[in-house]
């Protein structure tokens, strides 16, 4: 995937 | 945030605090694998490097700070303050066999080939096997203190609850992350025999002892 994934989990 | 993820984070926090209190109160880290605690400190360090650059919520940031602080404090207590009680004879699992494959796999299988993302992926892979030195130590000594088994139960439950969280997020918002999911399944599977022993023995007031 182009945008770096935003990890919102701990 | 759904109830499974919240309970998962709570269970994880309880596990980390139980361990820290056990070592601090009993002034002993007998039966605890320092190597697993080193791996957990590496997991949190490599996963939360975006702590100051990527603000998500007060909850997220504060939990990250607590996890990092407690994990380093635990490593310090084991290898520093109470190292006389550290069971270095039995805590011998070769953690390089966990670090190197996790690092290689993180380079090969990830969502994005950027430094932060590869480190995040490394932390996910490493976390899935980080408990092995601890389970190895318990199998070598053949038993675990009751407080240690509560720690392991809370720690194993945390990722099991995260699996339920991902199930929930998949059906409610179509979200899924195969890297985290498959690693989480492996991580939870490693606890299966422990969960069986915990439920069949510890909950009946017996001591956790593995069949010799």
C-alpha cells in the first residue's frame, strides 16, 4: 500500500 | 475502540503490573525469564518509536509510556537490583533464534518498506514468540509460582482478546491486518497448554506444575 499504515492499536 | 480491545489492553497492563509488583514485593525474580523481559522491552521500543511523532490519543500515548517504562523497570530489577535471585542456570533459551528470523521476516513481509513500518512489523513478529524463553524456563523448572501463572494468564489473555477485537473490527468495519492477525494467532496458540494447566490446576488452588 502506498501510504504507510497508521497503527492506532497498542 | 471496542470492548475486546479495551479488555485486552487492560489485561496486558495487569500482567505487566503483576510482574513488576511480584518482583518488587518479594524482592526476587525467581521463576521469571529475564530473556523474555528483554524481548518485551525490545518489542515496545521498536513498536512505539512514533511515540512523540504520531499522536493518536491521550490513552494511546499514556499506555505506550507505561508499557515502555514498566518493561525497562522490570529488566532493570531482574538484571540489576535483584540479579542475585535471577535463575540464569535455567533461563537459557537462545533469543537470537527469535530475534534474527523476526528481523529477516520483517524485511521480507511487511505493509510498507519504510524504517518505522519495518520496525513495527519486527515488533509484531518478535512479540508473537517473546514468551518462549519464559515457557521454556517453566518447563525446565517444572513449576511456576502462583503469581507467575496469574501473570502468564493475563499476558496470554491480552492477545486472545485482541484476536476477538480483530474479529469484531473485521465484521463491523471490514478492517483486518494479516501480519498482526497471524502473529497474534501464533502468540495465543503458544499459551494453549499453559491455559489448560492454569484452568485445570491453578483455579482449583493447586500449584502450576508441568508433568515432569
